[in-house]
């Protein structure tokens, strides 16, 4: 059972409370290039992204959020560092949320100004901690404890000036430290938690670390929104996030593909076929399970709970539905026939 946190509105979208776990990503275009950034946000939204973050690195880029809002549908979060005036400019330009580190924004007076602007416009603030930017006083201490205390320092900065429309993130490249920090924070506050593993390495490494860390927390009932941080096309972050949520049983939309490991009975290009099925159905939103099995000996039986599937033979294969054969075809005709039947489901 998910821990119930307070509900926070981010534009027309909400997180926390009874809301589903939301998928986030961040653009890697220059925010000042409005056309390129809007195009990337559109691609992210098409993939399933529900909240997008953009870098607001100066007052001009922050002001560009107003024009981006005219072109996109999902909420925009402004990522701001060091200069409170940029955060205020982003809020005034229509940002639906701002991400700041109160510790590097400056004086309490500056934090008050950002909080006042956010309150006036109904904009939440995401704060938190990252092991890569912890204050020197935390160096050499337990990483998970340091993340929690650092994040709470940031929360206290905002609470001190009367602001509580807060989302918290605790990010480390160390999976165990991140998980321990989020578990501890979940016990201490009821603010919504933004989950992620940061600086996780190359694509495959990032996927594994994110699935372990985010997945473990989701199964604990912790987390209100997630970002899978990849050194890759941001659209891939969204696909990975969808897969993690489906594996955790928190999303039913979209295709669930099951496939068997290859063995000596396999007489078709099972690996290639699975990859083609996955690519063809990546944007299919039907809540179905599709099986791609290597042989007809065990395939239909092992995947009898699949809505539809393929089992390979020697140069041919069969399509089955709920474990029952419905069509036998040459190998080259299997995928087109499968897709046609899925379209008709």
C-alpha cells in the first residue's frame, strides 16, 4: 500500500494523495531555443511523460517558459540554481513548479522572495539533496543520513518563511544510499517524494540502478513521481519509467511483453523478433500481455495467460490467444499477422 502524502498541484496535474505515480523527464535542448525545446517536450509527452523540467539558467531562458507554455500541454518545471531572480522570473513566466536548492539561493530574504512569488502564483517548489553537491559539513558522514539532513535543511529554509507547498528529492548514484534516504524521509514527512537515481552511468547501468532503486521504493509504497536519469535521449527515460511502473504493478496501460530465454530448441531469430515486437508496440496503449516464445513445445503453455502471442518453429511459427493456436504461418508473416490481430483486439 502506498504511503499517503499531501496532494500538490503542478499546473493541471497533481501528485501525492490518491494520484498515480507521475512520470517526469528533463529536456536537454537549450531552453532559449523555443522550437527545439517545444518539439522535444512534444516527443516526451507522446512517449508518456507527464511533467517536464527545463533548465532556467538566466532570466532570458526563464522568460522563454511563457512561450513554451503556449506550445505544450504538460506542466513545465523550471530548474534554477544560485540566482533567486531567475526563479522569480520563471514563476512569473508561468512555470508550474520550480526546482531550487535554498542553500545556494542566498540569504533568507532571497528565499522569502522566491517563496512569496511561488505562493502568489500557486507554484510548488521542489527541494532536496544530491550527493554530488552536499555541503562540506556532510563530507565523510553516512551518505543516506547526509541526504536526509541536507534535504531537511532545505525544507526548513522554506518552512521558516511560511512556505509548505513542497516536493522533496533525495538523489545519489549509490542505490543503497538513495533507498535508505527515501525510506527514512518517508517516515519523517508527508511531503510528496520525487524518486530517482542520479549520475547512474551509461545506458544499461542506469537502467539497472534505476530499476533497483526506484523499483524497491515503489514496492515499499514510497514515491509520488519518478525520473529515470539516463545519459541518452530523454524519451528513453520515459519508456524506462513506464516499464518500471508496470513491473511494480502501478500502471496497467500499455503492452506487457513476455518472452522466453533462448535454448537449443529455438529455430527462429527469437532475439530479433522480440526486439521488433517491442519496437512496433512501444506506443501501443492497450493493456494487454503479448508473448514471444521460442518454440511450440512449451511456448503456448508457459504463456497461456498472455492475451496473444507467437511461438516459433523451424522457419514457421504459430499465433496463439490465451494458449490456444489460432494461426500457423511462415516466419516472415508472423509479425505482420500479430500486429493486425493486436489492432483488432
